[in-house]
C-alpha cells in the first residue's frame, strides 16, 4: 500500500459529465490535451517509481512481438511532450513540470514513460477479429490484475465487468477498429471506493467490493485511445484521479 493517500482536490466537471454518458461515450481530445498534469503529478510519479522498484513484473508486461509498438508509443508521447510548455529540454533529457530531470532511455520505453507521465499505458493490437492486450505499464489498476489480462482480447479483458454486454463489446471493437492516427478520443468513468490506494489489483476470482453510498473516496479514470501511425497499434491511456468525498 502507498504510505499516504495521493489525492486530487477535485474531479474536473467535464470529466464528471463524461462519466455519466452511455458506454463507450467517446469524444475528441482537444489539441494539446492528450496528457494530463495535475496537482498529484509528483506524488503519482513517485508512487510509480516505488511500485516498479518493488516488483516491476506486477506493473509492466510486454508480450512477444509488442516491442516495436512500445518503442513507438514512447516516441509519440515524447513528440506530444515537446509541444507542451510545462516540459523543457535539459542536458540530462527532459525537465518535468515539477522540475525533476529525466533521462530518456529508449531501450526501456515503459520505464521512461513511468518517469514522465501520470497516465498508465496499455497497448492493444489486432489479432484476427479482436484487439489483444500485448503490452502495458499499469501502476494504478482499478480492480484488475495485469498478469490475468496480458495476452487476452478485449472481451476477455472485461471479464467480469457486469455492464460490459455483448452489444457494448461490439461497439468497443468497432471503436478500436475505427480510431485514426492523429485523432485521439477520450471518455471517463466515476466510481466510489472505500480505499484511496492507486494500486488496487483484484483477480477475477476475487473482485472488488462495489463502493457504497457512504464510501469515503471517488475514483475517476480519464481514458484516452489513439492509434500509432507505424505499428497501427491502439493505445489505451488511463489518467487516474482520486478525491475524498465531503462528509455528509
């Protein structure tokens, strides 16, 4: 468990509104808004570093053949960072919004990304009729376990999510088929949690207890998808926000 809760002061109103829409409820990402840097930036990146140092295999996985897509997502995100005013070039590599400098290690793309962005990064590639999870940097799982999901298709990844019906599965697959390079999309969710921990893995055999009306925390994921132009893989990026609910 993380030593202290890592909380944001609020969940943005636009994200709350997006979470209330019917699945898959995607909308275009505004220019320059692919990545989110918020008040929890430094603390979340420190937590990522702790998790990777403690047990890298629990939070990073790359299936055979996914290496080129992992390398490409680093290149695409570095290009995005290069357009932002809150990052800057430094002799060591890049200076983050919090002033820390990060060396760019292209031989370890996920480690580099873990030191730069709050988002978790999942890579899905088309195999036959479905997209399969072939690689992931997943430090902040919301009630799922990377080891159970790596190598599985979208339908398998969403077991045992109750609202993920066959109709929704077909709509999501069409979405993944249709997303185009340079046209990222996003949606959000919003759930109640009893614990504020960012790292909350749960196995399919032991799912998370659903939050109650009096649960102390709200957890929202801003979920972004975009296609890599060279490998044609689809990236599913997840920015996690946790807030404490006001006492009633």
